[in-house]
């Protein structure tokens, strides 16, 4: 069993902070769509959400499968807690002086609560699938070629996450053709961003584990 030093705990805490922050950025900011190629739409969450999957791969690479699963568990608890807070906030009465913000607040955070439900379901399935897939490929491919193992696991897990999340979050908000037009480019773009962020993964491994132990 790997013995963790105080320095390791500090590094893990920083990684967990990046992980949770990226997760909540995707959940709260993701309702905004931007135009993309061929009249499709793309959520702004594509810039933050790939970090979530990459971080579990990096942590799993350095500290093992159990630690990666602990990160996923922390994400699940965080989303569930945010959902609880959202529900409590929604049922509490409004003071007269704050009614000016009521419509916008309920529209934005009402969708954020729905995003949290969608994210929770998709997150549980896709993130655990990502961890399982990553270590499956590690067993088959070996210790080297982290970039290949990470991106292979992300392709399937990102697809699962995108389809499940979009189906729960946007049905009734956008039309089915619009949702489909979001799913495909969002999945492909998240996969592309995963490849683009691969150098950051190696930097993370270097900082966590040291240059001499980083996978090639």
C-alpha cells in the first residue's frame, strides 16, 4: 500500500480543488450555448468538463484506482449537496426587497438544479466507467502510453456522459433536433479537448509523481 506524505496530501487537495471547481463550472455555466460548425451548438462547459475526466486519470495514474474512485465519490457528494441546497433555496420565501431578482434567480438556479440532477446521474455512470476503462486499458497496454490509455477511456465515458446529461437536462428546454445538434459536437469537442489537454495531464503527472516516474 502506498504511503502518502504531507506533500502528497497537499498535492491531492489541490487536484481535488481543480476537479470540483471544473465540475461545478460545467454544471452552472453549461446552459450557455455558442454557435459551432455547420449550424450546430456547443455548450461553454466543453472547456471545463474535460478537466474532470482527465483529473481522475492523472490521480489514478499516480495514486491508484482507489484514490481515483475517491475523487468520483467526492464529486457525487458535492453535486448531491448542491442539489439539496438548491431545493431548500427554492422553497424558502422571498423577502420583498429581493423580489426584483426572483424571475432571473428561479430561471437560472432552477435550471442549475435540473443540471445537477442530470449531472449526478451522468456523472455516476460515466465517471466510474472512465476509471474502470482507464485501468482496463492500463492492464492491457501496460504502464506506458498514458496519453493513449487516458484518451481511449475518455472517448466512451464522454459519450455516455454527454448523452445521459443532455437527455435529462435539456428535454423540454430545447427541441429534440437542437439537443441532438448539441450532443454530437459537444461529445466530439470534449474528446478533442481531452487530446488537447493531454500535455497538461503529463504536466500533472510530472508535478505529482516526478519526471523520472511519469508514463511515456
